[in-house]
């Protein structure tokens, strides 16, 4: 017998605390992955650089390597050449009193401590001449100046993106110990949903939430292993949840979570598992539910597409962080000047869609997009940020400062 009592109308902040409490201990066991498999996973131990960066002194420019102390008195100077060194070669020592042709990234020969760029040199057969005296270290990249051998290159719990993978490769590391991307199952619910491309009857709509959620889950750090649609039928929903919970670390559903006649998920989840919260002081997205079925966490989101977007970014994102063993991301919010007027009379935290621009002076301005209804998916096309309206009635006049959450931090 499961306890169906639960808090309702929590704040978003309270809901995130519950997510962390329930999910932080569920992170997957560490595995070792090759670099080309590790994108989006999270390091379970710090990566210490086995070599310095750069690993050897090298030339920063195409030019000629020389010993600065071989330049005596005032110019012009003339030095014979003793060959050339290309990137990837192990150079012989520089002959005393000579210069050597060298390319960008090539190892500095022993005996050379500076590079003169080719634009400042006149080449005459097997010798160069130039007027400018060159100081030691000119256009030389020194071994370890970017990163010393033994220095921590990546901290534990770092999520691996393109830069982090490039850094690991740059020090010769081919495999990393990580927690893998959490497996996500996505279920769109509703008898009215049909597949894109099929013939639509009156009263039916094409299922867009499945594609929205699956794409968002991937971009937020999940690995979508199942994406399906299910009608508003109790037995079909039970079968869908059984399948989803057997293959995923997190199940995300849309629709069927409010108080309508076909909203079966709250009662079903309460009977099949546990509910940790249902209904937040949030707009859009109040009916969102977090629970557990078959010992697998489930986030049941409302059915309107804008509600799906908001609750996915605000709740699915930190849930995936916890399941990946990473610190929960803290959304970047900036202050912008409002171009227009915004008011709300209700007490809930509200996210409205907006367009953000930056003036030539560097100041950010934001305009609400037309059509703020949670069903208006086309209005999302025109939005690149959320206007964050705090709890309680709010009123903002044209030119007022307002908090804005850019969407670029979530979306590739």
C-alpha cells in the first residue's frame, strides 16, 4: 500500500531540492569510455595531465629559429642557414652562428631561443639578412606554459563537451572513467495524438511533444532509448510505463497529469509507485508531477507544448544532472530593459517567452513575444529567452529592468 499523501503547489526551488534528494544517489556506476563515446558523460575522477602543454618548446610563427646572443652589435644582421625544421620533426641542434627555417608548431632546435618571422627577413640563397635585433623568447611557445605536467586538467564531476574531450586528447588520454549519460524514455500521452504524416481526423492533433522532449533530453545530457506515444487507456499506460521503466534511468511523460477525465497518470502512479510532488506554484506547468514507478523516477509533464518546454528545462535538466553525477546546473539569468509592458496578478512564478537583443552600447533589451498561451507552440519559434516573473503579483513598465533566462544555454 503506497502513501498517496503529498505536498502540492510547491515552489520550483522546493521541487528542485526534492529532485536532488531523490536522484543524487541514483547516478549510474562508473564506466570507462573511449573519447568518441564519452561526449555528455561526467568524469568520476579528476584528470591529471600526464604531459605538459605544449609538450616541448615550439615556434609560434613561420620564420627562422636563431640564438639571440649570436646577434652582436647593431644590424643589419646576416646568418647562414643550416636547414629547416617542420612540425612533427625531432630537430638536430642548431649550428652556432646559424639560423634555421622553422614552421609554426615545429619544435625549437637546441641552441635556438627566438624566432624571427619570415616577413622581416630577406632570403638570399642559403642565408638570411634582417635589420631588427631579436630578443630571447620572441615567438617561442615554452613547454608547459599552458599546462604543467601533473596539473589537474579537468576536475571530477566535469561534464564532457567538445572542449573537454579535446583537452583530454591533447595530453594523449584515450579513455576516461565516467558516469554515462542517463537513459531516458519519453512517452507522449493522449487519445487525440496521431503520427506526423498520417491522415488527420477532426479533433485529432499531430504529436509534437515526443519530438520536443526527445530532442531536449538529448541536448540536456540524456540518452533517449525509447520515444513512444500512448493513448488515454489505463492498461495501455501501465504497459507503456512498465516498458519504459525497464530500459530507462528516467521516464519523462507529457499530458494526462492534470485533473481532467482522461488525466489518469496521477492516480496510476500513486497506485503503481510513489509521488514525491504534484503541482507547483509555476506558470506554465503547474500540474507537473515527480514520482517513482518500478523504482524508476518519472517526471510527468503537462501536455501543452510551452508547459513541456518550461518544465523540461527547469526540472528535467537538473534531474539529468543528478543522474549523471554532475552538479545541478544553475540557470544563467541576466538583467534586461523591458521593451513593452508585462503584468501578472497570480502568485505563481511565471516564465514568459521573449526576444532578446543587444544594443550597440551593449545594453540588453527584451520584448515579450505575442501569444503567451501555453498551447501556442508557434510562439516558441520567435522566442530566444524567458522573462522570469517572480512569485506574487508583478507589474513592469516600458524600460523597467527585468530578469531574463536565455535559451541558448540549454539549446545547441
